[in-house]
C-alpha cells in the first residue's frame, strides 16, 4: 500500500503545489477533515471516482486504512505543511505500527506563516514560530523573548484573547498583524497597535504576527537577563531595595524556570521581581507590596526594564496571596513581622515551594530561624540553610579609596518537603 501525507497549503487551490495535486489525482481514497477533503476534491479531475473518509485522529485514520486493500493508493490530506504543527508526524507514527508496514511519502505544502509573510511583504526566517491551537503556549513569554513572534490560533486562544492579554500586560503599543481566512476570497489582514485592535472581532481561522521591538530603556537594556543589575539603574524613591550583590545570590537561589510562578513578597522597588523576570521572560512574577507608593515605583521600574511578565499586587502578605496562582518559588524581602504566617501560607498553596528570604535585623533573623526550624521538625520543609553575606564597597575620599562595609545580610533557603497538589 502506498500512502501520501499531503500538505494542502492554505486550503484554496492557488496554494496547493503541483506535487500535492499529483498525489491527490493519483489517490483512490482521500482521508482528512471535511474542509480539507472538499479542497482536495476541487483539484481532482475525477472527484466521483474518489472514496472519501472523514477522519482526523491518527487512530481513526489507521483503522480506516487497515480496512483497505493492499493495492489501494491513499492520500491523507493535511492543512498547511506536513512539518509545521501538523498531525502528519503523529499519523505517520500510527501508520508505522500497521502490518505490513506501508510505504509512506510526505509532501510539503505552503504554511500559514509563508503566506502571511508574503502578504505583509516581510521575511520570516528570524520570526519565532509557535502554535496556540490545541496546545499549551506561553504566549506572553514568547512575545517578550523574541523580536517578532507568529502564532497559529484556535480554540480558546484567539487573536482577540491574545490582543487583550497584551493590552492588560501594558503592551498595548506593540504592532500586531492578524490574518484571517488567508488565501480565500474573503481573506482579511488587519494591522495596528494592539490597543487599536482591542475591540475587533476575528474569524476562527486566523493567525497573529506580533512585533515586539525594544521594550527596555536604552540605559538598562544591556543588563536585562543578567544577575546583579546595578542599583543605580532602578528608580528608588523611599522604598527599600535588595542590593545588587545580595540580589544576584537571591535570584540564583530562586532558579526561575520556564512557565513557573514566582512571588516577590515585600517587593519594595521590585528589584528582585524585575531581575528574576529578565532572567526568565517565560516565568510569571508577582511583586507583592503593601505600600501604594512602592507599588507605583515597581510599575515605573517594570516599564523601564520592559519586564512585562511582572504583575504588581498591592496588599499585605499573606492576605494578598488570595486569588493568585500557587507559587513555584517565593522570595521574602519584607514581612512586617508576619514571617511565620507568610511561610505557612506559601506551603499551603504549594507544599513543595522553594523559599528564599533575606534578613538584616536580628529580630527578623530570629523569626526566620524559629519558623524554619519548627517547619523542619514537622517535616514540612527540607534542605534549610542560612548564609551570612557581607558586602564591602569602595568609596572615594579625595585621592584615596576607602573600604565601606554594608550591613551584613542573612539569606535563608528552604524547600517545601511535600508534593504539589
């Protein structure tokens, strides 16, 4: 049995390659989704002589093929290209389990990104390609990490929901292009700022292309993605801030992973939240701060550094955790005397949470040591450790340079010993 997995392009006859047309013409049986089968029939010179099988899942397709004679020529019709977020590889794997093993040929097709790039007059070799159609997709992280991003959409992930997320995250000025029903007579391409397209309605058959540009201020851009951002680059005000050298140690211990949720509790200026967000734009960072003036500073710094994966939450911990996703990691930079309650709530939200905390006063050191000690005895945390850090910087006095020590800082680290629900 000979089987052709045929990439049929965008769906209209004009985007089907000659090789795909030849495979469709030579097939006795055509298998695929209804819209794809209809497009294939329009290309065949003898549509009445084709047997059609409306099937999408690899299992259903394999079962249909098993029922055919060995000398049957089969064309499995796939949208776009067989190598670009296509079911072709999954189908091929399912067919490989058949006995006898069929001969399988893959025929490429024109993809949505190729078609849209041509319509927009843009190259696409440097664009980050992703699909939110029926699969998990960290949309905001992808946009933040790449100069240009292209997304196939579908299901609950539509151009409208993506544009809304951009605007809600403070990225309403980004340039967006949405292509609907590409290659069809009623195709439409809309271009503009995300904020300008917020109220538009879009067809379900659509793709979106986002141009990020440079988000951070020119002065701070070279430091994004590195630990130990210089203190003077942050807008300070009167809010407390975790200093450069200590912050570098804190973020290394937090170890933000792709897609993780991280809390910065008692965020002050937001320096830890912002540095963490720059280290991993795919992480979701919540800067939790009770002082309104400090929250305004975090927002200023968030925009200055272009770390739009930071969300400012005004409120006192642990009450401010209400309604937030469970954290994978948390930094406690300020607790206002509620250290024990904050840790207890973090462990309730995620029994395996990674916790990093700093203390400069002996009172906070005592609270942290006592809280972590009791939790260790109860088996709720593991790998508890404490480190004292002393930072000494030079300062100039005339033609001399003197060593000027900062206050010692204690860094506490522990891992929840339970399993996340």
